[in-house]
C-alpha cells in the first residue's frame, strides 16, 4: 500500500513548495482525487479503490494521525513533560479551553471526512457494480474497518459524538450525539463486518492494508475498553499464532523504516517522506508525511519545543534491567547511546541537554518516531516532511498484553502470565509465571509491562483513563512524585480531562451538540 500511496494517490508536484505561512497557488489549484462523487459511484473497481484510498487520507493527514492527534491527545500521557508553546501545547498540558487552545477541531473534522467516504463505499458498492465477490468484499471490508477506526478515536477523544452511518440526510443535518455505548456497539458491528469481508493477508503493493486479523485485534481492544473481558479474551486469543514477535535484535525495526509491515505488525498506518508540503490539505501530493516528528523530536530540533521524557520511565527500564527496549525507546546518557545518524548522544544532543538542564529536568528524550534512524540531525526536516516511518497502531506484542489483561480481569492470572512472558522474553527479561502472582499483582505487572513495551506509541494516556489511574498520575498530586507536567504547570482534572472539548465551531453549527463536562 505504501507503493500505491507513492505512485497513485500521492502524486508528487516537484515544483510546489509550501511553508507554514502560505501555500503555492499551483499546488492548491488541483482536483481532489481523494474525494469521489456519489453519482453513478461503485460501477468500477478502479473508482472504488480510489475511494478507499481517499478514506485513508484524512486519517494519515497532518490534521489527524500525521500530527495533531499526537500533540492534542497522545502527549497528554505521563510519559511526556511538554515544554509549553502557547495554544499549540495547551491541550497536551491540560490547560486548553474552547476558543483558547488549538487542535480540538481538526481530528474531529478529519475523522468525519473519512467516515463520510466510508459511508459512500458501504452504501453504494454492490454486486451489480463489482460482480467479483472477493474484490468487492476486500473494498467494502476496508471501509467498515476504517469507519470503526475513526469512531474508536472519536469516542476515546471526545466521548459522545454524532453517529452517522449512512449517506447525508439533507432534511436532518443537525444530528444528535449518540451515547458512548452506542458508539462502541457500532464499532463492534463494523469490525465484525470487516472480519467477515477482509482477507487474512495482502501482498505486493497492497501490503499494509487492514486485514481480518487487524479487525479482530481492534475488536478485542474495543471489548477491553468496554470492560467485556471474556469477549476481549475470545477475540484476542484467536490471533495467537497468526503473528509473531520480531527477534530481540530486531525490536527497533518496529519503529523504523526498515522492515515495515512485518510479522509483528497487526495494523500500521502508511507514511511517506515527501518533498511537497501543504498543512492539512486534502489533495494529492500532500499529507501522509510524518509531521508527528515535531512532537517527538528533541527540544532543540522541534519548532514547538517538544518535551523531555519523565524520569519514572527511565527508572522503570533500569529497575528491570531492560536494555533492549530502553535503547530503542529513550535517548539519554547510557553506554552506547546515540543520536541522529548514529552520532554520539552527548555530541548530537548537546543543545537539547542544555535545554533540559536549564529547565531543571533530567535530559531524557524520545527515540521512537523522532527520526533518529533516518540520518543526521540536519538531514531530517524539522517539520517531518521527509519522515516516512509507518506508525504501528497495533503490534502483536500489544495483542499479547491485552490478552493477558483480559484473562487477568476475568480472574485468571495463571493464564495471563505466559502471554506477558512472551513479551518479556523477547526483551531478555525473566519470566513471571513461576511467581504465582494473584490478580492484583498481575494487574500491576501488566501495567508496567505495557509502559515498557509500548512507551511512546500512543497508548498510555488512553490506558490510564480506562484503568481509572489518570488522576493518580497526572492530577494535582502525582504518584510519580515529580509532576509529569511540571514544565507547564498543567494538571489533570477528573471528570473533565478524560476527554477534550467538543469543537466550538461544531456546536455553533449544530446546537443539538452538548459540550463535554468541565468545559
């Protein structure tokens, strides 16, 4: 699929150059090949394939996964102590309010843009237009998966949102919010459709598209969030043996441009380093680049100042003697630590270390998705335009840990241990099964294992919320001791910051929408 994005959907305009303050007229004056007309739609495979690609584009765009979901949602985690940078970082430091901070509007709009395109495919593609069953199912199955994916992030970021699963009704454009439980039920329904329609694997240029296994994994994850642990265990158990962990020496390939879409990858979003750049523009030749680099690069490299990693995570790695995962997750002064392009850490990160020291922080920085594997510091664009690392949304290691959690919460800690052990053994650590942990101790072991295995991959904040631990670690008094958001002074408020605010522009356009509590 990455090749398709490069050769078909992401047509390159070599003469266009765009900066943050403006856009090339030639670049903007293009037909939007990511959108499709509903008139006579669904009569050709090529047309529907283009529509499916178009449904991906809002997701990988700068205004959603390409960047904004990170700075607006995932950096709220206790992993990251964010340097304040005005409205750009107010949401990630729990200091944002409607009208005074950025980034609540864009993910909402991009998700619904993708949903509308999925609805068009689901409603209009049929046997008459595409007689071949396998081809038709693979296309419609992707639409069901992507719609579930969109709603998964909408419900976890915003809570109760409008549930739109059909073509626009011009007589009823002011849609009420559905409850979170209704959204979750729709997600499960869509994923079950995707499971039944999608192939088990793709090959060639289609490698990286969602599979039936990806649908099952997201379904199991959804059941886990719904606290339906038996259903989560059943779904996730069915994936055991379908995937495998990369060998220890290749752990870092889970985050680099090397060996993408490998045997550990259950679903990853495809990104490309590009030469043309338009901020959040839904036209060919733009988007699908790793602008998330802005948020994971070290402070001296990021235009938004980025963050330092809080020391509790470093301490967790060191307490467990976990060098395998530490070395691919964190950049700080340990033996053999390197920076961009393999440069010695202390040399390459000298300015970043000074920034951290001046702020009274231990100089610990992110390594995953920071572009250190792509070249020297000056070779990696500060906006991430040439960053093309696929984002691994669900890895098999995550599946194993979610399965362990589902079993443990079903009061079966003895069955949970072996799945945790698979992940620990790959990291060169001792097993826990022989410790005969009870449910409470196993729960803590899983929490810590997820922190080490999945650090910096966008799971931690959502985990803390669903575990009921966000206030314990991010509230006014943090169990970490040093507050994870000390650089900004922001603190998590229970019954408010579990969600972000419904965009004010959406409420202005639709008075049926009700703002989230606390805003």
